[in-house]
């Protein structure tokens, strides 16, 4: 389908949110295709920023750098980015009226709070005769586009994936080109706020090698392409460079999901097929969140709301700080604290340990990840935690528990990842690094790793915890 400009009179405003790119952007393209003048805006929303627990948040810095790059890119094309710091429900209607636009364009957001915000803004705009137009951009299939034969949303992944692949077509993957001739600069030439003006400080984001913006996404994609063919073999091993590291770019839209799907489909190998499968999982969790919004606060399967957890704050604190005495779990949690990233296999292991070894409500862990992850996305984070807790759709069966030592031996056999984040275990041989308490006191002293002094003793016995967890779930299962 060829896009042509409709030569519509009047102007429009495009509001960037989690789509910080001017390439293959569905909403921006629609605005430019329908109007002779399009202004662009991004709002650093106080309602969102004030909920962040720390003034050093890598995500805010990632957005800040990405917004700067986006502004520069739009300027090169004759436009620019109006950047505001305030409450979106006030900023967007006010700006739309000041600019005298006939319409505001956005891309869909599927989180309940965001939908409520957008509905409120739509009503305010409508009161002034301004339309709000929204487009599908951050997923391939959305809302109720894919349904079972019974007309209900899918709740099991494999049938959803099969339906996704069957319904997939080239039109859905069309690249949305923009018409730069119709981009408008900021008439007031406002300065972009600094990080300090937003109330935040610089982090170690750039030192970690995380390159924000469209250029950072392209760099990461170019790095991954030669490795994509081995993705299915390497993706579960945190000690090797096996994954794409594009999740933060997907989260903030500095790369188009359509572009990633195109790349995956262009490769005819198992690695690409496996990676495409992960992208479909992302769509699946967006569908679950949209169609079953109760998952934000409750279990997907209602009967599991009856689970009674131990919820010991001291054990939760040990988990958060990487002091559980289980090396792979601790290394994962320290990676998260130091970098804002956690490998997907480790997310499952750390989550399972919190819920099923320590007996702590999955919502505690979900909230901690939400505060720490650079790529935090409500749909995927909630889906992942409910999968680990066996309370979600298509979740891990409740009677299957990850053994943290077995998982460690399998996915970090030589302990390379463990030693990177737990240097006190550097001299412990691979045979013992997964359970360093198995060393004799003399061996511990010789290797500079005395359990209980240099490294914590296990805060829970997995075998005992396993029986307790099985009993906890069995009680609820038998009552339903």
C-alpha cells in the first residue's frame, strides 16, 4: 500500500510517548499523511516521575538522551520537538489549543492507567473541538484482533502464537514512512529541560555501554544480527553474549517492533525463529494485560488469590541485596542493582526463588523489578512474575520448582557469570561455586571465602522450602 499525502488543511500535534523515533512510527506517519503542518511534543510527566523511588534512575536518563536525539533528528528535517515538564492531562490539551491544531495523534498504550489518562485527555480535547487519533504501533496484533474460535482472547501461548503466525500479513508489517516537509518547529523555540531541572541526576547508564536513542538501537541491532542464528543455543546462558539486549529500546520505542520482526523473518534459521517467538510472547502479554486488566493487582487465575505467603521482610531484603547464600540468585540480583539489566533466564530463577524458596508474594518481587529494570514493561513484568508464581496464564505448573543449585550448574556451569558479580567467590573452583557451603572450613579459608563471613550462608534450605511450598499450593488447589 503506497502512502500519499491527503493535502488536508489545518495542523496537528503528534505526542511522542513510548515511541521515541521518527522512523516507521505509525502515529507520526498518520499525522503527517493527513495534515499540512504537524507539531511534535514530548511530556516529562510529573505524575510518572514523582512515583520513581530514586533521583538516579537510568530510565529517565535513557529517555532524556533519546529525546535529545529525536529533537535533533526532527530539526534536521525542518521540524523540532516541543519538550514539556508537567502533567500530561494539562499539558497536551493546553498546547493543542495554543497551537490551534485540529487533531492530536498518538500511538496506542495498553496499560490501564495510560488508557484512563488518554480517555481523560480525549474528553478535554473534544470539548474544544479537537480530535484525538490513535494508531497501533508497539505491537503487531492488539486488543481483540486475535481471538479463539469461541470469540474469546487467548490465554495459552502456543495457540496464540499459531494464530499470530497464521494471521500475519505484509500489510501489517508495512513500513510507515514520514513526510518531513510537513514537520513544524516549535514556534516558541523552548529549551529542552536538563536532567537536574527534571529533578534527576546522571547515572552510570553510558558507562555501562547502554547507548540510548535511535542510533543506540541501530547499533545494538547491528551487533545482534550476526549472532541471531545462534540465539536458540545461547539465549539461556547469562555468561555469554547470547541475547539481543534490545529490550530497553523496544520499551521506549527507539526501534520499531516491525523492523525487528522483519529482520527475524528475513533469516531462515532456528535462532531467528526462536527470537521471533520471544517477540510474539511480548504481544501475548500485551493482549493479556489489555483483556484481563485485573492482573495488575490480582492473580490471573482467581483461585490463587487465596495463597497465604510468609512474607518475611528480612528474607526479602536479603534477596534484594543479593545476600541469600545462593550464588546464581545473588549474582543476578547484584547485576540488576548495578546495571538495571537482568538476563531473562535469571529473572525466572530469581523470581522462583523469592516465591517458592522464600515464600514471598510475587507482587513484592514484581514491584522491585518495576523499580529497577531499565526495560520495565508492566505487561511483560507482570506476565513473567505470574508465570513464575504459577498464578498466571499458561504458567509454570505449581508443583514444579526451580532448584537454584541445579539451575546454576546448568546455565553457568563454569561460574563465569557468578564470579563477575560475586568477586569474593573468585577463587572457588567450578565444582563448588554453585554451593560454596559444601567446601570444608579449611578449603573456605584457603580460598578466601569463609561462609558466614566473606559470603552468606544459605538463608533457606531448598529441600525444606520445597516441601513447604508444595503444601502451600496444594491446600489452595484442593480447595478449588
